[in-house]
C-alpha cells in the first residue's frame, strides 16, 4: 500500500474549467506539499500546507488533517497549467513520501 | 524561505561513466535528501545526506552506486556511478530548514545511452 494516493491519475480538461486533484495519505505528517512537474522534468513547489487553505493566483490548496486528505484546485484552467501535479507528505521521520502524480492536460 | 539550486537540470551520459549532481541551498538547512523518479514511478528516497558523516541509505540503494557528500549545511552532491540505461531517471534533492520547512530542487533528468 502506498503512503500517498492521488486521484485522478490522468485528467483532461477544456480551457477555463475548474480542476480538482485529490491526495490522501496514511502516515502522520509534519507538512504536505503540492509540486508541479513540467514536461521537461523540472519541479516547482507550489504550496506547503500544515493546516487550512492557501491561495496563490488561480491555485488553491486545502488540507484536512483529521481526514488525512488534501485537494489542489485550479480555477479558470489554461493550457500552460498542463503538467504533472505531485502530492508530497513530510513524514514524522522528516523524509517525504510522494504520490504517483496526476497528469493534467488542458485543451485550448 | 530557502532556495535550492540543483545542477545540472539534465544530462545525457554514456553507459559506464559517472555523473555528479549538485544541490546548493542559499541558507543553512538541517537535513538534505536525495530522491529518484524512474519513468512512470513516483519519487523514491535514495538516502538522507548527513553533514560530516556517511549518508543513510534506503533499502535497495548502496554507497558504491550512489556516493553522497554533504560537507556543510548548505551543499550536497549525489553521484550516479558506473551508469547503465536503468539509471535513466529524474533525481531530486530536498532540504528541511530549522523551522522544518521543506524545499525542493528543480530536478535533474538523466538519460543514459
């Protein structure tokens, strides 16, 4: 069993659609990160969450510690949002556990 | 917050050679980690880089294949030794600062031919 489960694995959306990516985890955590991996492989950290909700531009991330669940939302999606989105949870032992990623394609 | 500069961002290497990947953090951090992402897989921890001592390797990873250095609190290197095509992956470093905030490098895409 994976410590971090993401859904969906693949997602295709029309430009402008509201997108939600989900992450569930089974370990005790110190923090949760959402990462964006571009087609060339470069990785960017979008959010670090330990509680509640954060917003950055069109991106919103929420976490429910009791339910061990986080969501990443993209409002008014755009083709440049096409990437793989990875959920990473920081375990109590300080190492990170990564989800397998959600591959998002936004069609113009 | 800290910024991690990871180099190179990508490389194509001949089998049998070695590649050293560097991660430089712009402030002191307590812990640094190295991960690997094989094609179609999630990121997997290779080892924890310990400052001034030998790295702590996860099951399936050994020092002879992935020697790691961490000479100070801001810098670490991972070497992929005697490469084969199976080593073609993305390699990623991350760090934790004294406030337990985590930061990630940009990743290194390695292709072995």
